[in-house]
C-alpha cells in the first residue's frame, strides 16, 4: 500500500509505504539528500505522546517505534539538520504537538509554550494493522536509497566547502575526487568509498563548521529563555523567533558566516506558567531601542514598520555589532 503527498513549502515528497519485512516496528527511511531528524506522535493510554529525535542519514532507515503497528492515526514530523547550508527543510502537516531540540518524550499536546516546549505541525498517517510500517521521506527527484546516500555525501561536501557543481546522486569522478580529498583532510586512506562511516564523518565536520560561524545565544541563567533575532535579508528587515534556550544551553540564532554590520536581539526569561521572571524587582528581559515585530507564537516577519497595524506585537531589540567577525555569541545572564 503506497501513498504520496507533495509538501509545497519544502518542495519535497512524502511517501508512506507498508513494506513486507517480518519484524515488528515503525520505521523512518530517508531518500533525500539531507540528514534528517524525525519525530513521531501517537495516542497512548488515553493521552497523546510525542517522541523524538531519530537521526536518519541519507539513504538509511531507522526504527522509531517497536512492536506491531495498529490500525490508527500516527503523526510524523521531520526536519533537516541545521548544519546544512540554506534554510531548514521540513516534512510537516497541520496537527500541532510539543517538541524540544534535544531528545524528548512529552505527554500531551496542549499549551506547549506555556509548559516550556516548542511546537511543530505533524502530518497524520493512517496506518493499517500489521507487523510493520515505514514512512519514507523523499525529494521530488525520487532518489533510490543508493542515490540518496551519494546525494547526501555531495550535499555535506558542499556544506563544508568542497566545490561540487551538482547534487544529483551520481558518483561521478568529481564526486569521488572530493571524497578522497576529504578523507585526506581527515588523515585517512583516500579510498573514495561512500559508506556509513564516511557520512558520519561528514556530519561531524559539518557540525564543527556550523559551530565556528554565525550568531549563538547562550542562557547563563537558571530560567528558561525565549529569544528572537532581527536582521537584514537583502533589501528587507526580518525578525524571527521564538528560539527556546534551556538553562545552561546555547542555540544557533543565525547560521552561516555573519555578513551584516549588526544584528538585533530580544529575549525574556519565563517561569513554569509562561510569565516573565522578575529578578530583584526587575523583569528578566534583554532588549533595546530598535523596534521589530513579534507575535506570541513562532514567527518570521518581513518588515519592522507598522507592527501593530499589521496585527503583530512590537518589541525593542538591542543592537549587536559584529565588528567584521563571522561569529558572535550573546550570553543572557
């Protein structure tokens, strides 16, 4: 049994497949050129549960639930890792569940932000009863597993600076030469072999490269912090949020090298009820005199003028100079 759905925003296809393997499980398979993190949600003991993340390399499959699959609704969500260049690619639907950035298992799907969680829109999957079910995430080009693995290697090589013109899933000579050059840079034998070990090394390098550049927000308080960032995108001013930062944690607000003279930051610490925390009588808010638009839920808003007239909130952001540096870290303390 096979279904497909075009996800327009990500220009990706989403396939639901009921395969014939004998073992009992729900699996995610990745036939894209991206490394994906996947999550699943389902009803258990009369309540909703969301669970993640499962890292799925290109051309690979991973178990997300063990045991026979029932005839019921499951809900799935996946996103590309932020070590890739460009915008994050989402496989999503329109049913909200709670998530966080790290591994999670969350009961309930209501009032995610009030409970200190992020939220994401999951896609409903109607399964039939059986031993197993596989959800496969695929791009419009419909790579085979081997082609997805090669395309994933090509994308990761480009992410870390190797000059490849195409991501096409074909292991042509220029791709193999780039693999060999990467292996030499890792002080390993240059075999040109594309396998699981190579992909693991490329992911690790891409994450290292991501961490060296961009704008990081770090929470040095004992409270949960929600943050937003304002920036120039071509000819337009943009504001984006909310970024959830746990106590002691850091999050990437802008990925890639910083190219603007300045960025703009707003953040607030909240308690278990979602109210802004007060410390020594003052609200724990980090802001400034530069106005940008925001709203209560996750947002990405074009323009910073006439916020209220356009149905948004307006907050004062603080200006952060880059001084020509490609990396900056902002500590909330």
